[in-house]
C-alpha cells in the first residue's frame, strides 16, 4: 500500500474557494491494479444503472432525457447510442478509494477528501472496464448535464450539505435527498474535481475540445462550508490541482473511449 504524504494546515485565500485550512490526513491507496474479481460481470449493457466491481453505483445519462433546448445549448450529440455515459451516484468514498476499507480497515461511507486531481485520475485508471469503455473524472460538460438533469426533485437545501446545515463538517454520502436521476450530493458535501483545465466562464459544451494547458483544474458543486449560492448547478470554480483539501473529493464517470480522449495525465507543474 502506498501512503500519501500528510498535508499540514496551510492558510490560503483562493479566488472562488472556501476560506479554510487544509487539514492533514493520510490516505492509503493500492499500487497498480486493484484487481477486482469478475470485472466484466459488473459492466453495463445499456442498463439505467449498475454496480461496478468496486461497489460504485453508476447511473446512466441518456440522450432521450435531455430536452432539445439543452441539447443545442450544450452541443449534446444528436446521433449515437441513447446512453451518453454513466456517472457515479455518489462521491467516491474512503472505502471505495482504498479498495474496500478506510485507512483503519473499517468500512466508510464518508467521501474521500485530501486527494489531488492527479490522485483522483489515477484512481479512475485502476477501475476495470470492458473494451471500448473507460473510467475517468467527468468533463465539466458531463458533470454539468448530469447535475441539471437531476434538478427539480426538491429544494436545493433538501439535496445539499452546505454551510448553514452541515455543522461545518463533511457527512456520509447519500444522506440528503437524491436528484431526479438518482444522484446524491452533486450540490454539496464536498466539491468535486473535473477533468478540464479551469477557464472562467468558459462555454460548457460536449463539442468543445478540452483545454490542453492551464493552471487550475475545474471543481464543481458546493461543499459543507460554502454558502448555498455556491451549490447551484451553474456555479463554476477552479482549484490548484496538486493541492489536496478537506473540502474537495470526486466522483467518476464511465464513458465510451471514442467520446473524447483524456487530456494530459500528469499535471505539468511540480
């Protein structure tokens, strides 16, 4: 097992981020493949949902559920399979990240935090998928569409852990109301890494090539310490990719390999 370095508390003032300190934590990750048994049996066949070999529930995002106006505004492809991609129902938990248990060997349903963008990407590469599919961090467009399809199932506060109802602490996943398509904590609990480099007010479209260079990486969703206005679907934010924080985690998507290649794996900064 590889043990990630402790991150000491470091006061920061970052634009569009929570004003907080990075809390030290140790996260254990297996090296190489996790080696889940019978990976193929857990993969999709155009189902609405499935549980993958890591125990992550994946929810289908279907073209047929996207209204024509949103398709046009976001450049959603008109042709192809109805299932555009699958997205995790919850933020990745400590147990899922550590191959079945948290750092102390216990099952944990708390979202894993204090992970860098690269560590999140590396985790995606350990998840087995069938030929023609792969796991990755969501692009901002994938995250945004899934979030918007889920709105309308209740008040934002009922779906969200944020500054006014969280006790200023992270909570177990799936303890607030699910979205209309079965996703939890998209609006709050912890912020979530996305694949793209951050561009302020960049167009969120499926037919846009991902930026190949930049400084920050996109983070979406609010967190346990943010005002509710930061939890709306449209709120955009970026974070330093090699700086793990206690308010940032991630969820995974599974996409067809032909749906757009990952950008540069290694972050260019030391």
